C-alpha cells in the first residue's frame, strides 16, 4: 500500500478512483493531450500512464494486459416504430441518387466513442463494481472489504476482489462498513506531546491522592476482617473495566478518550495478573478512575452553558418571548433526535453520528447504467457488461476522447 503523499501529488497530477480533494483538484486541471512537439510514442505513453492511474491502478500491469481485448463491445440503437413498418430494403434504395432525406444529411448520427471502452474488463471486477455502486470511498477500500470478508456474491462470501462478475450476479456489502466508508469521519484534534504530559500529570495526582499505608503509633483493636480472595479482586477489576467502557461509549472528547484508553490498558494488565494482585493495587486503580471521572464531570459541567442565564442576543427579549424561543428549540431538538431511529447519536460508532455523507462525495455520486443498486440493503445487481453507444461510452472515465484513443493504440501494439 503506497503512502498518501506519494499516491496524490500536486506536481504530477494523477486522477485517482477515490473521493478526495486531491482528485477534485486533478479533475479541475484536466486538459486535452498536448500533441505539439511530442512524438507519437510519447503521446501514447503519457495517455497510458494517466489512464492507468485511474482505471485499475491496483492491478499489476501484466495482469491487465491479459485482460485487455481489442474487441470493444458496442450497440446501435434502432427505432422499433421504424422497424415495425419497414423491412430494411429501403435503406439501399436510391443510394447516391438523392433518395436520402435532407434531415439525415444535415443531422448525422453522433460518433460512437469506441476507444473510451478500452478498460471495460476492469468494470467487471468486484472491487470496481463496489466502488461504482457508492459502497466505498475508493477502489482500494472496496478491495479491503473483499479481503476482510465483508462482501457476498449471490449469497456466498467472496474474499477475492478480482472476481469477474457475470450478468445477473448480485453482490452485497456489510451495511455498517458502508456507513463507515461513505460517512463523515470523526475529527480527532490532539497533540501527542500534550497528551503525554496530561497522562503524566494525571498519574502523579492519582499517586498523591491514593491512600498511603501508615503505621499507627498506638495499635488499636481492629476487628478481624478477611482479606479478599484473588477471584474477588479479579471480579472487582472486571467491573472497573466495564465502567471504563461505559465512559468511552459516551460522547466525550478525544483527549479524554485517550486518557481512559490508557487507563483501560493498565486495568487490563492488572486483570491478566489477577493471581498476584493485592488490595492496594485495586484501591489505587479505583482512586485513579475516580480522579479521571471527576475531572471529566467538571469539564462537561463547565462546557455546558446555563439554560436559565440569558445571553446577549436574548437579553433584549421579553420573558414570554424567551420562554417561547426555549420551547421552540426544545421541540426542534426532539424532532431531530427522533426523526429516524437509525441515524441517532452513537458515540461507539467509528464514524461521525448522526450520519452524514463524506466530504467531496457529491462530485462522484453517480451510478453507471449497467448496475442496479439498492442503497437500503447495500446490495447491487450487475445487469450486463458496459457497452458503447452513439455519443456515449458506459465506462465512466474523466479523460478526453483523444486520450482514450492513444491509450488503446498503446495496448493494441503491445498486446
């Protein structure tokens, strides 16, 4: 897997199959191929390089050459009303003698872009079809879904992203993975150095607040109390682990989550050593958790504004108007929360909730004609192979017609 700075470059623009601002920038700067001062070999090489960066860049060149075919599928649409009244013999009547109508001479049929179908075998691949169906934000992510076993073809798990679909095949992706792939990611704003300092400060304060065993000057009669068994200490630490998980499932900040995750690792290590655990260790863990929880409660209380205190914008309003405004906001909040059950706020989700589309998705949100997609169940049917029509090639490509011609000629010679 190549790194993103090398994968996207603003010096050498390459259009990629993903939803990103770099791809939008490259699309905005697309120009027809420069043919002045360049040899035919250089023109074909540049066209091949640019088109391969978009069409199947995850496929090795040797594998793609085996998929390449010089036979490009195309269809000629015919008028069924015309065919119902004629048998075709009139097409040859008076050819060259002025029998052709003036309308046909003035309006020639649009040209069929055959060369834009150069990469049509790649559209049959499972990972490309998943990306075309808007189930993933990039072809590489669709490939990852296949490898991780999140894709089914005709009801069976398909871990091979290079599986060639046949007409009528239905593929389905795990809905939770689709929501993660196409939803807005969670924003994490934290610096590793600051987090490390906060962790060290939290540990130091926890050690100071932890009860220190001190020997009494005069021994007093203490009622006999049985020491907790290692099994009881293990159960107590497991309950503490559940409390930490409940805090992490809440809507807390990224820095606070890092603190609790670090503390969770400490508790997990203590649980693994439960046979040699001591009551002092468990009491120290309890004190640390209480300290972190109190700090979190104070921060949330300070961040939450007081509802009864009027702001500058509402200070000039009458109490009746303020009450009406407060009721309207409460009603709007309830309507937003209960609009749909699936799109509610969930802190445990790996994507931002309530769910919203990923940035830069709108520019790439289109579905080709050869796919029938059902977004409700995250499934799609591969209807047929893409074909070329007069004035239209069904293989989505951002490149100019001349670029497709040069790329096709490159592989036509080196097949």
